[in-house]
């Protein structure tokens, strides 16, 4: 299966619902080791994305990602705004000017976006951040692609790895972001950003499967 | 949640509308993107001073906009850093041709948003320097944390850099001053209660009747340790000892001191703590040259206080006494 602009827009529509539904949960996770705003930030961001896409319908897939980036950078703030904003900026830059993108393009797009998050936040795997969901997911997706799996199987593998990565943050001590101020007391809590990143991949796997 | 609000989502916009009406002689509020700016900005030839951060810490930062302090402040959502477009617009609005200093508190979100804004400003040919304030001794400064948080010293940096820019310091000199202030100032805070972010609707953490949280920041995040509540004399001594040992401050030093309320503690208690603090400092032959006692960098309705000490030299003392006219700080005018 290939992904066209309607599928990309569908993914973003689903993300807006997912973050609205999980606003409370993400905020609760953030109140344990942060400042109780992550769910609120993500919900505000993707609501702004929805409004932006409705007000200025983009003509191609790459401009969809650009609009998403701009909306997130302008409306989220916090750590998540620049990080997810950079993710979509880099994804837009990596997106080929085609009406439909293939599995290899999708993986390349995630890879560019995740690299952008690494550069902007200067975190590495194990720091208890969103990267602990995203990096294992990227690994799994690349393996799937090398093995010639279908896009649906690749995204499923990504979501499963992100889920495991998200759960693995519970045992980690935070070395980056606000949670690092708590030192060892950050251990035992799931990272809110890793959770929102898992939801991002899960939504892609769920919407781009048929 | 019991607050004087209409709708949790509208709190930032609605409080700014009130601020603009209350202080129309000093500042104005620009919308889309949101920033608060001195009425007479840009001041030609003057180094611009811009800061910003989450809302909920008032009077910081929006209450420090005005003559002799900030040219503009960018308020984010409650406890959430402002966005790059706000910071870029504010920087452009105050640039009088001499460049602009960004005073940034050390939080991951603030750092990244100010960095993205500085990149945008530089693309437009505006010279921007950023100084990161990281004075909170409660956080271990190591490779394994995001580093020390920016807290009380931010108020001092904004006052002193604002005065310096008003005197005509160029960007490089204001930047150097800001680094000197940050390098010589230390803070620590404690909480008696948590606080409630309006959009979250319930307290960020729970504290028992006989407990306190030592080493908190300004976002309702938990602190360094939870412990039984101590008498004011003892907790002041503990906070002072941690601050004094860190720089370290020595006998013969002169300091500018602040006993700051977190938002929900009466002035009566803040003066009581100040009394304890000055007594301790006198015992160590550290002279308090200037002081602030009150709510200057708050955490919504949190009860508790923070102590900030800045080792001051003649330059800082003189700049401190310069006139300032902002909603949150005014003298000499
Ligand atoms: N340096 C970083 N690199 C990657 N991810 C990070 C980094 N710092 C924080 N994060 C992620 O961001 C999440 C928190 O996002 P959130 O929206 O709550 O921002 P915040 O830290 O509260 O920002 P602010 O301090 O401005 O309020 C964390 O759970 C973590 O996954
Ligand atoms: Mg947060």
C-alpha cells in the first residue's frame, strides 16, 4: 500500500482525537515527573494543526507536514513544541514530491524527523525521553523495510517497538528535560513524551493499514 | 479547583487584557503572536532586553516590562515556555538597532524555543545574544541532569541588565553583565503546598499537613526531598547554608538578597523569614546591601518561599539603584 495526501490527513485527524482523548493521561504522567502540562500541550497543538489544515488546505503531502510543523511550533511551546515541530519540519524536507509515498519513503521520513529531535534536544537513548520510544521504533521499521515487509507490517513493528520502549522508560532515571531535576526519584514513572510518541506511531499504524 | 477565572483555557489571554488596562502608561500587549512591550519601544540606539517564560510566575516576566527593566516579555501558557514566533516578534519590536539580549531561564523548553527564535532573528539580520540563568542550588549540576534551573536570579538579571541598557551599555557589555550576575547569584526554594495549573484542574502534587518539599522550582514540580515541616528559623538556616556554601559567599561580602513568596504565603511570614536570614548573614559578616521581600517570582498559589543571594559589586549596586518603572518593581521615578 502507498500513502497519499488523504491518508496523511486522516492520520493527523486521528492524532487530534487521540491527543484529546489522552490529554488527562499524558498530563497525569507529566505531573508525576514534570510540570503537568504535556497532555494539555499536545491537545492544544493538534487542535491547532486541525484548524490550520482546515483554514489553508495544503496542496501536497510535503506541505501538509510543513503546516503541521508551523502549527506545532507556534502553539505548543514547552519542550514538546520545538521537538515535535522539528520532527515534522524534517519530515517535510525528506518527503518526496509525489502524490503517493511508498514504504521506503515513510521510513525515510520518520528517520529524518527522529534525527531532528535528536539534534534539537541533544538527548540520547536511555535519557528517559520520547527518543526511548522513537529510536527502537525506527530500528524496527528499518528492519521491516530491509526484510521486504508491507507498509502495514512495518508500521505495526514500529508501534510495537515504541510501546515496549515507552514501558522501558519506567525503569529509567531521567537525564534530560524537567524530569531530570528529580534525580533517582524519576525512576518508577513512565515518561510522558515517550507515551505521546508511542501514540503518534500507533495512530500511523492504525490508519495506514489497509 | 477554586480560582478567580472564567474558563481555564482563557486565563493567559484574559489576565493580559487586564494587565494592559491596568498599566497602559507603561506597557502594551500585542496579540497574534502574544508579547508584552514597553509603550515607547523600540528605543533607538538602546540595547533591547527580552525575556519570557511560562505564565503563572507573575509579576515575572510581564510585570517587569517598562523603563529600566525589560523592553518586552513573552508569556507562554501557564508553566509552558513561549513559542519561537512570539519571541521573534518581540525581539523585532524592541530592536532599536543595537541588538537584543535574551534572558533565558534554564529549562529545556525555554532553551529550545529561544534557540529557534534566535535563529529566525539572525536570519532577519538582528543581532541576538542569549544568556541562560541557572542559579538553583537545589539541582545537582551534572551531565546527568538538564542542569540547574533558572529561578530568583532572573529577577536581579532583568533589573540590572535593564538599568545597564538604559544607561547606554552596548550588547556585549550587557551580555557580560548578565553573565556576571548569573555567576554570582544563587537561590533555593521550598514549598508548603502544591499549586493547581488552571487547565489541569487539580494540584500537581500532594503534601501532607506536616510535610514540606525542599528544593522546589517554580512550576509545581516536586523538589529535592520531602521532609517534616521545620520551624522557620531552621528551614531558613538550612536553605541559607546550602546557598552560602555553593558560591561560596564569604565574610566581608556584600549581597543583594531576596526573600520571595511563591504566591500563597503571607508577607508576614516572608518578613519573618527575612529576619532570620539577615540575622544569619550578619553572624557571618555578610552585609545585605539591598533587599527585596515579597512575591517576585511565583508559582501560582503555591505556599512557600525562596531565598536568592547575589554577591554584589559597586557596579551592580549602582545599577540596582537606577530608576525603574514597571508594574512589578518601581523606584527612583
Ligand atoms: N532534550 C530532550 N530531548 C528529547 N525529548 C525531550 C527532551 N527534554 C524533554 N523531552 C521530552 O519532552 C517531554 C515533556 O514535554 P512537555 O510538553 O511536558 O514540555 P516541558 O518539559 O514541560 O516544557 P516546559 O518546561 O516549557 O513546560 C518529556 O516527557 C520528554 O519525553
Ligand atoms: Mg511538561
